C-alpha cells in the first residue's frame, strides 16, 4: 500500500487516469503557489501550458457529492496559465463498458479500434513488468532474532511478472502482491489462478478503510486440478486493499510449484479516463469494445491491433499468440493411428492421422511422412476381462468367467504421451472408478482398510527435467499427489492401496519441463504405461478366476464367501478357521498356507486380519519369568524433534505421534496436512489430508512463525502400519534397532523392542519405512515417562527410511513378583514379634503383586524362660532331696536286717535258743527293735555302717527243720 499522501493511477499499465484517493485540491494549491512564486520571482517568464503538458483530474468529493475538475501539469514549474477549475461531474457518474470519460469535455466517448475499456472497471492482463499501483513485498516468517541473516535471504522472494501472468515465490518466505483501489460504488475483483501444489499456502483477502479483512470464507484458495480456475470477490464502496499472499512449506528436498495469477479485473471505480490498447495476441476490430478478441491459431498481433496477421507457411502459432514459431520437422510423435472395427476374419485396418493442431512440417529435411492408411493387420487382443465375439469385437466377460489379456494396448503393448503444443503442457490421463466390491473378509476388517489396490507398470524416457505425477481423488475432491517420478525411470511397477469404498479417480500427469516456454524441443521425452490393474472394481470384469467356498442348497451347490478369518480348502471347497496367532491373506484366502503366523509377542485379532500386542509381554530366563504390562503406555503420545531451519531461516519441527499397543490393534495416531485449509477445526473432515497409523510424522511450523492463529502441519507420513513383533532381540524380520543409538541400559534389564513396518514404498525406501520403539525400564520416571530420539539423528532417522525411538518409563519395568521383595523379622517385644516385607533395592519392577501385609506373632521373652529355669531347678533339687531320704531310709532297713541275721548266727554258735525265723517276716515292723542304743549323726551312721566287717555265717539246716 502506498504511503498516505501518494496517489495511485488505477490503470492496467499506468496510462489511465482515475480518481485519486486523496484531496487533489491541496496539490492544486501547492502547484498554483509554486507557479505564482516562479512568476513573481526573478527567473525567466514561463510560457503558457500546452495541452500536452498537463492533464485533468477531479478533486475529492465533498459532503454534497460534488467535485471540481482541475488541470494538473505533468511537471510543476515548467509552464503557467493553466485552465481554470470548472464544476465536475457528480461523484457517482460513470461510463459504460467500451467507453471512457473525456476529461476535457467531461463526457463519455467510445474506445477507438484496437482499444477497450471496462467502463467502471480496470483490467491487468499484461505482466511484462509489475503494473503501476502494484507492490510486491517479501518477509521472512522466522521471528527469532538469532536468525537475523535470514531476513535478507527473502529480499528476492517476490511475485515475478512472467508475461501473461505473475508467478509467486516457491520458498518458505512470505511473498505478498498488493494493490490499493478506491471504489465509488460496490464492485468486484476477479482473477484467474493456477495453484497446483498443496505445499504452498495461497490466500487472497481484502482490507477496508479500517484495515479489517473480508470474510474468511473466500480467503483460503483451494488447489486447482484442471488448469486455471476463476475466482471472484465482492468489494465494498470506499478504499480496498487487495492482497495475494503465498508461503511455501516444503521443508524437504521437494521444490514447490509456484502459484500463477492472471487477468485481474476490478469493477466499481468511478471512471476511467482513457481506453487500454489490446495486448499482443488480441485485437479489437470495432469501436466501443469492452474486451479484445484472441487471434486464431496460425496468426498473431502486436499491441493495439485492429486485426491479426497470418503466419508464414513455414511458421505456426497457437490461439492468442503474439508471434509465430518456426515449424519443426514432423516426427513419429506427430501422428497416431486407430483401429477400424475387426471384420469376420479377425483383421483390422490401421488408420493414421496427424495430431491436431498440426504444427510440424513435412517438407523439412529429415521429416517423416504420414504412413498410408488402410493396411490390414490382425486384431489386437482384448484387454483383461474382455473376450472377442464372433464379429471380432471385445465385450466384457459374463459374470463368473474371466479371460487373460496382454495389456492396455493403444500403441501395441503400451500407451504413451503424445507431443503437446508446448513442452510445459501437462499430458493427463484419468481413470474414474465408481466404487469397489471387496470380499466379505475385507469388509469385516475395520483396521486393515485395504478395499482394493491399483497396480500399474510404467516407464519414462527423458532428456530434461520431466516429471510424472500419480494423483488420487476421492468423491470428486481435489486430486492429491501420491507419488512423483523425476527424470528417466526404467520400467517398473507401482502399487497404491485404496482404503475408502467410494468413487475414486486416478490421474497420471506428465510434464516434459517446468520451464514456461511456448516451444517443442523435447517431444522425444515420453512416459509409457504398459498396464493398469485395479482390483475389486464395482461392475468390473474378471481377469482371472479364483476358487470360492461351496454352500449346499436345495438346488445344489453355489458359491459363497468364507467368514472373516476363514480360508478355503482348495480340494473340498469348505471354509476352515485360521490357527491361533495367524492372520489371513484376505485377497488370496486359499489353503492353510494363506494363514501367516504372527510375529513374537503378538496375537491375532478376532477376524485374523492383523497381529497386535495387547500390552503384555513375557521374557523367560533360567532363574525366573519376567512378565510385563504396558497398558499404562497404550495412550497416544507425541514427540517433537529439535528445531530445524531451512536455507531461508524458517524454523520447523519434525512432529511424531505414537500409539504403542492395545486398542485391539486399532491405529490411533493421526497426522494431518492443513496447509490447503487452515480454517478446518480439529477433528473435522475436509480438504485436509490426514494419515492414521501406529506411528506417523508431520512437519510442524509453530503459529508464531507463520502469523496464523494455528500452526501449520504439512507432509504427513506413515511410519508404522503393521506390527511385526515384540522381542528383546535387536533384529527382527530384517529390521535392526542399534543399541548404540541411545545411551546404554544400566539396570541389567534388557529393552523390549516393538518392530513396525509401513505400507508406503517410495523411491528412496524401496522396502518401505520401518520403525522400532525401545521400551526401557526406568523406575524414576513416572507414567507415561519420556520419549527420546537418537542423539546422532535428531530427526528420528539416520537414513530417512528407518526410524528409532526410546521410551523410558516406570511402566516399562517387569511386573513385581515374590522374587522382588524380602522379609525383615523384628525382635520379640512384650511377647509380640513383627515380620515386615520390603522391596529389594533398587526396585526394578512395577505393578504386579503387592507387598504382603505386616505379620504379627506371639513370642516368649527371656524373663519368662529364666523363671521357668529357676522353677525347674528348684523342683529338681526337691526331687533329689526326697530320693536321697528315701534311699537312706531303705538302707537303714537293710542294715537292720543284716544285723539281725548276724546276731542270730552268733547265738546259734553259743547254743542259744533257735530263732523262730531267719528273717524279718513280711509286714514285720522293725521300727520298734533298734540295734543302736546311742544316737549318731547321719554321716556317722554311714561311716560306721561302711566300716563294719560282717563275720561269716554258717547256717545248718536239720531235716526236722
């Protein structure tokens, strides 16, 4: 926008005079004062101004809607005696289309031949240079002061005029094309634009006097699919500032394609003071034209022409050309042939025709001639799924049958790109499929969303920077580029998986060069497609037969589909369930070999369509079994790498979304591309492209870098579509997780590694991408823990194909078991003893069993046992005393009896009277007959008893006794 106080000529090329936005009366007074000073000064006397030395302008409208016409010199101070101001036309006055306002007479006059006008409008259709009134600005989106040098890098990142159009920048700078206009009545602005690359944000908006933008509905432009698109926006009365703004977000090696704008037209201005000459390639053959006509093919015109000139016979031109080009020599790329209907003999005639429009010359040296038509040849074979009828025509095979063909023949066994009018033309081939009819087992699978697949074999032969695009459109929405091949590519096959059952279009676009040249230098650069095969097409035809399951009925056997997870026995035609922990090849479910085993640590879902991990894992060692439960890690987590910078200083991040396990195998990570439509709220569908996977990646540019309310998320990529297995080994199925990428594990518990693969096969990743997630026990990190990228590869990958992550968390530790704790027994206090269980240090487990409750037992203290010992000793002493007394008394009795025996023996020797008995009779009381008359102590008695020597006793028994 111009600074306040500067005027704008609202004309296409700076020639027309339109009403100014600021008060002209002040300028008139300034010039008048200058002229007066010069006249009154000492300088030479000024001459009277000629009509060629001044022009007329209107002053600003006053409150009554009136204005004055004043004469303004082209160069103040060079002449004097300007015409006096006169009353001007009403502010709402305007001329019709094809007319201009003659300021001298203040009346409308028709445009002359070779010129045109829009009446109340202006048009910009020549872009050899930036038209007067336009401004092209550039700015760096990087706001970090540390990147001060980056601002200078964006100086040249502007909109560039390219003749018939103006092109935007293609880097990460923000380029703005700006134009200010004052409307005396409501009007419109319309233009044509070409917006092929979704990695660029393209917005058009209008600001009014209060610098308020217009409604957001028309702000964000949608990518174009079929060439140039038309866009129109209503303008309010008053000042309007128009903005065309672009910013590219392709931070990888891909170079974005610029946005092109042409034919900008604005209506609603009060008047135009002159008509515009027709631009080269157009003409106006009558007065009062509101537009210029295009010159027909093989003709040209210069600027302001009233008619077109024919090209010389050895030259040609396209429609609307400003010059003629020399005709090239005809080659075999300039003609094509068709087949007539096959006759009863199975023969057809080849009919050769020149490609229209014909621009080559047959008379030049080395030129080829058009081959003669009418040559008979054998009819080409039918395409797969078609058969040849009796009249040699190809018809679709009936339901339940098939045929085999040899390709989609257009030029023998392939189709190829013909020569276009210019080398930068897009050669487009489109195939529209109304819908798909996948097998029942596929329809029952809600996670593996492969509805069908398209496979084509192609080849490119190029000498320049040619490009072949493969694009997919869903439900008539904008085609999304899927893959791009640059330069020559050998014959190869490409497969794309279709995940949505809806009307789908497939488009192949070939461009020989991206340079905008109206010439044909590279007609030998071609793209060839040898075959295209789409599976499960609704109302399609069969290219081969496959077995089906047999179902018994009253009328016999009929074909049926096996339930999900069942394969077909080729011999019996019966359905059998796949074994446990296997998945079924849904598109080839024949034989038990169709059931593919799941990897380690995984199991199949209910319909045997995918292998997943239910967040559990077991690891066996010679001493114990370690069990894991990762349920606390099942939720989706995100991780952003360190900041990266483009060559222009734009800061961006690689943003990863991960879903580890559980959820019945459902992919929970979603990455979105919101570049083409930032207005779509999160979670809603629209033109934004989203990817669902176990692990996905997107490039994030934070909002403080972009100036938009939301951050920019672009270029989403799936890194994990299939779980290969879970193990502690570093290699699985050809995927390796190098331990040296992360700091070493120090607790003695090996990492549990999840291995994934993606379905995306690219030129740089011929085997697809792979992802490994190391789950490491870290007791100090609470759930969910922390995610780390390799220190040597801050973007998560060192080669662009294999991605690696480390997830440290307490939830990654093994489940606690009996071996993870031990018992501590306390001393006996007051008859109570406690047993406490504690975890072994360091604690290397999580969850699992809990610590047992503290155990309390009754115990005996040492005082109690001392009392028991004393009591037992006392009892023993008493017992010994009693026994001693008992044996002592017993000894006395024996001693008494012995004494009596001795006495009796003595009396017998002395003839004493015989005793009645030689012993004490049983029951005899001896206590009355004591031998000793004197009392002795116990010790003395024992001593005297032991000192006695008994005399021998002889006892004679007579017969009488």
